[in-house]
């Protein structure tokens, strides 16, 4: 059991804090004490892969990812060289037995030229040679309609990608313009989706967002209308996170966020999508609405290795961020000056906190994963946290899986914060880090 602290008091401090969400650590600075030179991926033979392509045609003001304006062919080449170097170096020092997922995200990977895409896929193939794949393995690729062409669609479908993902965020021209984002026409999007399907892509995902300042129910309704027309297989509903941008958020409260999620949730159910209340991901089928990379991350805590600028890797030994995490400049810094990665060897409590934050995208987490990380029974270790959350009916515990209830979802960030490490909670209590 952890040292006794006032769970109720801590929960009441974090429950209305918008910065308490699925981001962990609360602030990157919080991991500073764990800086290390260890290889956190040592002996990890079962894992997923992620490739980060940090280029975009325009930069949306709300974006929290590491992304730069695509400049020219040279930048693209240099970046792919870096990616290849990282992959080759990893493969020369690590043995891989089984792959659980492989996602290519960004940025906007479809910003790459046809030639660049072809090269990216040949780099991706380096990690998928001579390995086993989990039975429900799939590979997902992020794109946007503005940068996609028929030739790129053929390349994507012809190179082992089975799921594609893009965002419409908020289907309101004025709002997107204000955030420096161009909206594609519905006909253009429908046409590209049709081509993807003809080429054999099995699942199409659309991301939508809520929690923008001045976002109205009418805008949510318009967004649902577009979902109805485009009929994607998966829909991912993202809550706007204000941790990494400087957008105004004084009008946003946990109540207003809950209302917007609820609006979208029932709207999507009416369109025949399935999800438990509190899940971010919706599906037309009996799956979780995500790629296998995310599914195994969220549900089973499977390790992942990220390649490219700012990409994250994680195992039960800790976490690494490739360089330039949180870099907010619009153009890519000199690639030759980029050092490899920041490594943090984490104690089990930190690994658990990170796992639970990731898993809460799915509105649940698996106590068996937590038991394995801690090496003991998590319901005993977090006895007071479980007692409080169960008594308040914020969670349910079914066969060692925790599900956030409808009542609890309003405070999902505060629920996550109860599983932060003691050191993290103390730093939060001392305050003054923003
Ligand atoms: S297109 Fe996506 S990755 Fe690029 S700036 Fe906009 S939100 Fe960020």
C-alpha cells in the first residue's frame, strides 16, 4: 500500500483542473530526476512500432504534436535518412520476435512526395522482415485530404497498410480558419474515401474534436452530419488539451466538456457506432475503433518503439522521447544537430501512471497489467484509491478490469491523477510549475 495521503483532498484539487487529463507526466520537467543512459528496450522482443513524420502543409494553432512546415525535397530526404539510420541502428542491437502493431503518424505523413512515401515504406519493411505478427495485427497511416493523390493512395494500400486515419476536427469553416486549418469539401473527402476502399483499405477513421473555446452544439451537430455522410468505420473523439498550447480556455470547464462529449456520444450512437460511455474511440464493428498498435498499448501495456523526431518509446523499464519533443518552431531545425533521445528509467509507480493515462483513452485499464508492472496486487497497493473511487461510483471493477463509469467520466483526469506516482503528486501539491 502507498503512504497514506488524503485521497479525497487530492481528488478535489485535480477534479476541475483542465490540465489533468490523459497527458502524463503533468509536465515533462517532472521526469527530470529519472534521466538515464540505460537502454529501456533491452530484452523487449514483443512490441509495436511507430514512425513519426513531422511535416504539415499548414500548422493548426491547436496542435500539440511536434510538426514543421514541409519545406522542400531536401528536408524530406534528410528526414528519411535520419529515420533509416534510427531503424538500422535499433535493429542491429535488438532482437524482435513478434509485432503487435505499426502506425505511421505525424504531422501528416501524406505530405511526403510519392518518392518519399515509397522510401518510407521500404524503411518500414526493415522492421517487419522475419518476424511474427499478432493475429489481429494491423497497420495504420495518417493522412489529410489536402495532400492525398490517387498515386499516394495506391502506394499506401499496396504497402501493407490496412487502416487509414484523418481528422475533420470541427466541421465549421470559421472556427477552423481561426485555427489556421483548411477544411476539405465533403465531395473531395468522399471521393478519396471511395478510392481508398477500391484499393483495399479495410478501415477508415475520422478524428473529431470538442472543447474549443466558442464551440457550439450547432458545430457538433454539423460535424456529426459530415460523419453521417462519410460513414467512416471508426470515429475518434478527442478532447482539446490545453497543456501544450497557449489558446484561451477560460470559458471551458469540466461540465462544458462533459456536455460536449455526451452530445457527441449519443449522436454517434444514433449513427450506429458503438462505444462505452467514456471511450474516445467509436466503431461500427465489434472492435475498439483503434489500430492494433493503440489497442495493445491501451489494453495490454505492450511496449512500443518510436522512430523519428519526438517519437516516444516505452517499456516496463521506462520511457524515451526522441529529440525535439515539444518543439514549437514552425520549421525543422538543422537535422544534423539532432541528438538521439532523452531516456528516463522509471520506477514502477511512474510506469503504472503512464500506462493508466494511456489506457484511459479507452475509459478503462487492466489491473493485471498494473500487477505485472508493480510485482504485486494493484488493488491492495492502491487500496485507498480504489476504495474512494468505488465508493463514489466513479469506477467499476469487473474481472480485474477497471471501467470508468458515466458519473466518473466527468473527472477522468482526476481519476488518472490518483494513480500518479507519489513523487508526481507531491510535485503537483507544491504547485507553481506552469
Ligand atoms: S494537420 Fe494535424 S499534425 Fe499538422 S498541425 Fe494540424 S493538427 Fe497538427
